[in-house]
C-alpha cells in the first residue's frame, strides 16, 4: 500500500506499480467582491472530483497539476478555481465556478452551482452549490459550496453557512457579515460571499486549493462501494 498526496501547483509521480488509483479535486471558486452600500455576494461553488484507475508504467514519471488558493480582492468577480489534472488530460477535476461582484446598493448576490462539465474520470462528482446572499443586500453573504471527494458530491451551502465536504473535500466558506467573503477552509472549498453595509468595499473570499491523491495496492476496505480499485 502506498499513498502520494500533491498540493503544490505542479509536480510528478514516479509509478511504483502498474495499477494506480488517482483522485483529483479541483480548487473551489472565489466569491465576488461587494462594493455597493448594503450589498452582498453569493457563495462560490466547490471544486469537483474525478477518480480513475490508471495503468501506468513502473519507473515512468507522470506530471500532475493542482488548482491553487487565490486571495480575493475588491475587484474579484466570477473567478473560477483552477483545475487539478493527472498526466495533462488522463484525469481532470474542474475548479468550482466563482460568484459575481455586486456593486448596486441593497442588492442580493446569487450563488453559483457546482458542475462536472469538463471533468475526466471513471467517477466524477460535482462540488457543492454556493448559496445566495441575504435578501435586499442584508447580512450575510452566501455560504460557499463544499469540495467533492472519493464517494460523493460536495454539500450545498445554506444561507451564510458553507456546505459539508466529502473527504478529502473541505467545507465551504462562511458568508461575510460587514466583511470580506469567508475563506474556503479546506480542499476544494468554495469561498463565502462578501457583505458591505456602508461605503467600505469588501473583498471577495479566498478559495480552498485542490489536491491530488495517488494510491496503489489499496486495502479491500477502501475499494468497497467506490467501483474504482
């Protein structure tokens, strides 16, 4: 049994055995900034996951890339999380969609939905949906969608509370209250929406980075119910 976990922007894996199980989780989306008085933004979507059993050549190096965490700013709008990939296109998990900047006063921001579009894998799961901000621009911003994982989609956000992640996907970020959007705290976490209650602009939330996990000769207990071993 072996397990390699990648979190850097790029790296490589030298295959030890022929059959390897690869899980990719995309980075969560960033939430939009709130720049209007009594305005909020919706939560961003969580990163999708893609799981696949790959036949590799022992001793050969295979490149991977991981979607990274990016800090939100007062101009952030509709910024998706980066994709996580194995061997360029063999396994692909898309980053979560980002929510839009809201500049109009007393405006409710809209959360964005998770998706598997563009993912490549034997099993693919969408990240959780971001929630809408509170009505009429009141507090808080919408919670962020959670990251997807080995066995299920990421949980959807509800009001200002982030969704619940599926391992290794993390929970979504919390919607801000008179503050910047909440940071996605875990793997593939969508950022929570921002909330501005005066003339102070509030930055969009920072997303959670993705992750790649490569294991070989997994114990039978890890294979049950997953369909990929």
